[in-house]
C-alpha cells in the first residue's frame, strides 16, 4: 500500500510538470495563456544603429544587437502589461516614445524608424487570411524616408505585363503597409513599384518562390550609400 501511494504521488508530480511545460508561454510564439500577444520589432533606424528589445529589463536571446534591416524574435507578452522597452544595443537607457497599446490574442510587427533621439514606433497588425490553394501572399511596408527621391507614395503591381492594368495596392505612403497581396505559389514573382498615379517603374522586386498557403512581409528601405536601388528585407510570418 505504501509503495502504491509513492507511485501515485510520483505520477501526480509528473503530470503537473507536463501540464506546466505545455502552458509555458515562452515555448512557442503563438499567443496563448497569460502571455496573450506576439510582438516583433524591425530595425529601420538609419546608419549602423543596432537595437536591443528588453522585456522587464532583460534582453533575451534573439532580441539583442538587432542590426539595421533585421528583426527581433517573435516574443509573447501580456497585452495589458508587456514590460517592453527598446534600447540602443548595449545600453540600459530606453529609447523615448515607446508606449505600446496591444490587443489580446494579436500578432504585431513594430517598425522602428526615425532616429535614436526621436524614434518612431509604427505597429502593423499581422493578422491575415490564409491564401487560397496554389497561392501565397505578401505585404509591403514602405520604410523609406525623405532621403529617397519621389513622392514617397507607391502604387504596387503584381507580375505586371506590357500593359500595367490595375494596381494591386495604391498610394502606399511612408511608414505604412499594404494589405496582403495574393501571388502564385511555386514560382518567382515580380512586384513593381511606381510613384502613386504614375506608370514609370520605380523598382521591380523579385519575390522568390513561396510555398502555397504561406505569407511574407517585405520591408523596403532607402538605398544604401552609393546605390540607387531600394533595399528589401523579407520577414516570414510569426508562427
């Protein structure tokens, strides 16, 4: 009888440990439980400024020394009390102006732009409808600044032909994102940018072949020094 009680106690402890592991909010970026919101940050600060993302004062693996054109890990937080702060890499001083307003059970990508003295934190809701069979989807974020010539506002065409036809998205301004645009899966696709209301090509962007049902965000920034080509950075969806 004594050995049965010990065995039962051991099984109870093992079950509790297993349940605790299943509810650990840091094991998976999908927002569940107390940590009910997923966030990530894309560094579009100019120059060579890298950033850290701290949660309750701690910078975790995947959230440190995030260089220009890179994103943090997908991090789960509580929407009411996320405890997040953004710092220049290696610093303990928070960048000013970050006051997140998060919705429970959402996934958000923050574009970090501007300057370290006056940063701009622009949130984009990552919610999407899964593409239909045989298709993928992409979203364009315009992270250019006034240093880029042109109107700063684009029309977007998907796989344009000789005749452009109707743009898939219009007048995409700076610090703004398009809706998710459908592209055929299993092939390379071309995204063409024109200045809003015009037909002359600003830039063609090649999107490598995507698996059916997947989505990507393409962040477009100013050209590098000495270049005229806008830079593009691809982010997969947080999963």
